[in-house]
C-alpha cells in the first residue's frame, strides 16, 4: 500500500523537497524595505503553498516551523521558547536573504507589532491560524536563497550516524529511519483531527515488537514518507465520505475523472514490467498522456469484447482502494484492496445488472441512486427519518465496508443485509394507510421510482429495500454455484414455493383492495409479517377471506386466473416456516406480483399481460 502511494506521488510530481510540506497560509504580513512604517495584511488564497516543516526534527516543545507559523507564535503576547526559536532562525536566514531584515526590524519596535496585531484582528485572522511574510511584494516562502538556507539549517537537528540503520520499507533503500512521521490531513469529517492524524506510530508498548522502539518497528525514510503523505493529502481532498469513512481510490496509470468507472456510477458520486518502466521514463509528458489514454480505451474495449466475442489482450493496469477514518489521532485503515482495472469495471456493471428490478407500477426499472440512499433501507424503519445520515454512521459502521467490498469485487453480500432489509419492509408494511402515505411522501420525493406509489405506499414494499434482497439472493446462489432465477419482473416459473407464496399474498391484497375501498387495516397490515414467516398458516386463512371478497365483485375471471396459475406454480405443499433466504424470496415475489397487477395499459399492449376478455375489468382497476 505504501509503495503504491509512493509511486502515485512520484507519477503526479507530488513529492515535496525534504523538509517541506504543503500548508495553508491564512494571511501575509506585507512589508517594504523602502518604507519602514509600511505594513499591510494580504489574505492568502485557498490553495496550499510549500512551507518549511521541521516535523519530527523538533524533538521537544522549544522548536517550531519557520517562515510560516501560527500567529500566536510569530507575534506572541509574551516571549516563549517557540517564538524565540522563530525569530532566531529568521536572523540566520537574513544572512542568505537580505529582504528578511525587514521582518526582523518589526521586533525591534513594539509599537509596530501592536499595529500589525490590530490589522490582523481587523482581517479576522485568528491566533491559531498560520501567517507568513512578504517583502517588496515577494513572498519569503518563494525565495530560493531561503530554501538553500533551510536545507542547511535543518541538518543540525538530524542525528549523525556513520551508516544507515536499516532498509526503508517503502523505497527499499538503506536509510536512517525517522523516529516519528508527519501527520496526514483531510480526515476531519470522519473522526480525524484538524491538525492531522498519524499513519505510522508506535507510542504504545502494545504496538511494538521484538524490543524495537518507535520507528524501528516500521522503518521509513523522511523522503519516502513525505511522498506517501503528499499522495494521501492529495487523494483525500477529492475523496467522498461513505458512512463515516473516506473512500480513496487511484490507478497505476493516468485516467480522466469522466472515464473513471467508479465516478461514472451513481453509487459513488465510487503494473507494468520492469522493462516497460525504463521505457516509460524516456517518454515525454505528451507521450505518457497518450499512452495512458490508450490504456483506458483498451480497458473499455476489453469489457465490450465480452459481448462481441472478440478476443483482446489482457490489460495489466491496476486499481487501488482505501477506506479510511480517524480514531484517536490515528488513521484507521478499514479496508485496502487492489485488482485489475477491467475486473473493477465488470464488477460495477454486474452490480447494476443484479439491481435491476421493476418499479411499483411495472412501467420501468427502478432508476439508479447513490449508495448512501440505499443504505437508509438497512436502518430500523421510522416514520420520520430525523438525522438519518448520522444514524448511518452509528448503525452501519461495521457493515458498510463489507458492502462496498462486495460491490467492488462482485462477491456476495453479508447476511445482515437481507435481515435488515426484511425488518425494514415488515415495519413499513405495518404502517396504517393514512399516516403511511403522508410519512412516505415526506421521507422520499422519489417514492414512485423506488417502488412506492402514492395511494398504495403501504401496500407494496420499498423498491430499494427489495433491490437489496434481490442482489443478496443472486450473489448467494452464484457463490453456491446455483441460479436464483430472479428477473426484473415476476417469474412464474421460479422454483421456490416461498416466492409464489409472496405472489399469492399480493393477489389476495389486491382482491381485498378491489372489494373494499379505503380500508385502513387490510390483510397486509394484519397478516404480511406473519405470512412472510409462516405462510401455510396465514394463506389458508386468506383463501377463505378471499371468497367473501370475490363475491362482492362482478367480474372475477382475471383475478381467479391469477390465483390458479400461482397455485399451479406453487406445487403440492405450502411451506410451514421460512428461513432467511425463503423470506427474501417471499418479499420479492410479493413486490413483483403487485407491480404486475398494477401494470398500466401501455405494458399490456406490449403483450406483458394476457387475457383480452378481462381488459375492461383491468381498466376499471386502473381508474380506481
């Protein structure tokens, strides 16, 4: 992982010089060598600038960074060890860069310090924010003379040794390892500190081994880790937050964001041989860009070749994925994975194919949505979802990484996904019709697309919850070498009795809806939860009730035909109890049959429903 990040930084020219780190500068104190009284404040930009960083060389509380530091250190109310170190260092820098003397003159005049502090206050620069200097319009951070001085100045803090202690675990070169590494920034939104978090640290005895101390447990050179830090700092800026984790990904070749397979999908909006490496170094930047662009096109062609049947050469490009969060000042690596680029594309495409499911009215497939919206269907059902995204962090913290890895690798989902989705559906179906409709409209403006129709929202499960069940079943069976036989719409030839029990439940509910309009607590609210677990006990009772409901209707041939075909598909026996897999089939069978029963005329004219003699009756159903 560290080597991959090191290569990424080198490939994108992110590696800073030794002793430098990119930081934000809130404001510059602008001075002049021509006017000793001139002092103005210029606010810094949003982009980070390269600043000297003493890092692990400080070894105590009496040192600080130079040229760019906190306002409380540069212009402290009372002399401190750090402020004294700052100005002493600038005096030495003045021997290399004459312009620095304008900065030193400030400290000789306390009145000027007071005025500068007043101006900083007027620009709302906090004492904890970083400031730097400009002299005659030139930023001292950009001075080449000062950079030369800084490289020499910092050597006095490096412990001199006759030979290297060990081999760097990143570069493989003999090095004297740093005792502590610089902190990584960019994890504040997922539990990290504003000042940064440690990626490698051994401050507790439990983290050490074989009697080694601190950095000897994972020896890295200062230069190599600076590259790793630069890569992570850069990647974390664009990384999205996924259930209290930063989703970091990159490739071992250049790729435009528009061509990134992870960024292309709504759910996340997600090496060459040694001889080739030598050739790569000789290429110009333009040639590298053309070669990398060709690699992306080759990957796309490779995916298309699966359907066309044309053979393509294997692609050696690799993707890397990290799920990170901050815990107690340290970086927690939740997941790390790598794999072939074309496999990633195929797995993401497989995810969307497995998700395909008809919407509540049977008119189209449920449209794509972001993974975070789908994850809400794995929470405990509530009529009013208050602070739902905070609940995602707390309730699904351990489950989300496994789900993400299953999506990216094409593997099966955890059983907890099916269990949570079923609980969500059962709770939803118990809501009374009047309150359920209003609550669902408030929770989700896309309820029709996700499988909930406006006047029938309590009669049909949430479509996104059913999609979880469909993917879980398909991938479970695929891992077992079997077929799930789940289509976008209802499959009358499905071998599972539990699936057709769900279909029967949908027909019984539809018949009651036709016979008794406006019922508050129908068969769904009363019997769905128990039918999904013990169908034999409940369906026999519903069959008797159905006779009373059919007697109230004038035309019943179409509905009776639907019952007959389902009982024929069901077979000789109705299951007594259902396990987790069978309960999932039951919920999907109910959902798909309900959608089929409420399919509009446009679909019937395409031949998706049979029985011309019943068209008038179905049209009356639609009007109601």
